[in-house]
C-alpha cells in the first residue's frame, strides 16, 4: 500500500490542517507525532528507503524498534495536506533507543521536528502507562499562552481555573494539567521536564510557548487540545471583564459531577479559595 493511502496517514494529515485552521500553527509553530501500530508498519514498509542513523539527543529505550509518523522541523502545518511527502516523515528508532533514521518522507531533505526529544520521551512515558497512547501533539494556542503571563505557573491553579470554565472540562481532563516554567525549547532538559509531567497528566503547558497533549488517537488528542484551549479562551474573556467571578462551579459541585460521570478528580485541585 502507498503511504498516502493508509488511514493513519490520512488522519495525521487531517489533524495538521485542523490545527492550522484553529490558528494554533503560525509559521512552522507546533508539531505532531504518531506511534505506528505493527500492522500499519507492515502495510506500508514496501515504500521504505532507510536514511542514515542520527542521534535523537536523548535516550528512549522503551521505544526501541518503534516507527513514528512525525512532522518535519521548520515545516508549516498549512502545507502538510498540499505536500505531505515534503513536510512529514516516518522515522524508525534503533534497538538502543538512542538513534533514529528517516525511512519515508521529507523528500527534499530535513529532519523530524526539533521537539522530537520531547515527543519521544512523552511517548515512552505514555506507552509504559497504557500502550493505547499513540499521539503526541504540540501547538501554540493563543489563549492558553496568554494565561501563562497572569496565572501562577502552578498545576493546581491552572487545572482548577480551567475546570471552572466549562462543565465538561473535569470529565475531559480529570487528571488535570501540568505546567512547565519557561525553558529553552528543542532540547533534552525541556523533554525531561515535560515527560515527568506526562506521568500524571495528558496535558502539559509550556509557559510563554504552547501546549503538549497526549492521547490514544487523533480525535481524542485534538479534542483534548481543543477543550483546554476553549476553556482558556473563556477564562481570558472572564479575566478581561473582571478579576472577580460573581459565581462559579464549587468544589462540592465538582465532587457531584465526578460521581455521576464516573471520573476521579484529585482532591488537590478542589481546594477552598479565600
Ligand atoms: P519545529 O519546526 O522544529 O517542529 O519547531 C516548531 C516548534 O513549535 C518548536 O517548539
Ligand atoms: Zn513550539
């Protein structure tokens, strides 16, 4: 089967254009990776032309031998549907989890996203928790980024404030949201900090930069990002009107919601406010 005919590739490309349409991907901002299933590798491997092994820049032994569909560094999400063979790639991880090689795509050269270390370390953590996790998504959504200038960079505050903005939020991200303070992007240090948060959460916010989300498939991961950013948009509107909410969802109301919707909401987010 041709790579571009595979359903997982079509889903990946659709997610790139959906993110672009949301305004989350100015220029080359943001990136996407997908951990391929064995049967998906088998279906398209006749097209593989392996390139040279290159250093990942971090170590991911838990991903030895895995294949990833990933956006290219410096590539624009808006161009992915127009020329996927130039903008995305399939990369294979070596048996030590130290190196990768491009086996398909990036036909005019280039390399996977500069955030490949963060993507892979997040994938490694998520795969160990539940092998159904396959998607890691990074974007630059304006409202979430704006909040990192006015809220304390604290998991508890971000989670609680975003939960309060829409009743569906605690059901969609019951584990909460982690926050990484400002760090230099693209390297191992920010990858380590983000993957540490991914042990607890499916969402990590990078202060003054953007957001990472993890999920089982494209719909769930895009939907998660969309829900968090929508909630951030409501909070920006509220804070633009007032620094005081006349009414909001209270801790006991969250507890009642958790009971009926069969989710566990950690008590650390249900603190009493002054
Ligand atoms: P890449 O073009 O290397 O994917 O980088 C974009 C980005 O968002 C960096 O954080
Ligand atoms: Zn970024």
